[in-house]
């Protein structure tokens, strides 16, 4: 009996530990454009390439979803034909059970490519992490909004 109370007490303590406030951090990314006119024109081309990449990525996902829906319709029709005449309609599958469109994705990495292009044009990318909530819980305590750690270049 005593063992149950100890185990229950431990579980309760572990559950409560997850409920205590913790500092909350956010990281901001700053793009510092190149100083030269040629560098700025280069970055404009990077933006254009990123826009084309994002459009191609969205088109690939939409195409995948449309193909998935077409397959789902065909699979659903085959399923309906395979059902016995006395099948319980309440247990019948819907077309959504055959659609796998939610798993569609693209292997295009437009953000990464843009960052690399931006840097190759002479731009700098810097990141800074800030404590934005419950910062007084840090050691040493910090005010909310305080920068945490050094500014890093990517």
C-alpha cells in the first residue's frame, strides 16, 4: 500500500514538473544586403529565383495532390465494385480513406538556396536569439526581451 502512494507521489511530482514556467526564446534572422550596386542586383536575381522555386514547389505539391485524388477515385470505385450485395453500408469506407494527398511534399529547398545565393552576392545573414518570456527564471535572471548569446553569422 505504501509503495502505491510513493509511486503515485512520484508520478504526480513528475507531471507537475512539466507545468512549471520556463524561459521562452525566439530567434530573429537579419539579412544585411551587400553594399555594392552589383551585389544588390545579384540579390534581386536571387529573389526572382526564389520566387520561381516557390512556384515550382507549390505546383509539384498541387500536381501530387491531384494525382492522389485521381488514384483515390479509381481505388474507391474498385472498392465499391468489390463489396458484396448484402454489405453493411454503415461500415463502408469513404473516398477519403483512399486519398493519400496529405503526404505530398516537394524536395525543393528554396529558402536554403536563397540564403546561399544571398551570401554569394556579398550579403550577410545574422541570427540573434532573444528571451521573450519568463526570462527572470534564467541564471542569471534577465529582463524579457534580452539578447541571449552572441549574434551569429550563417
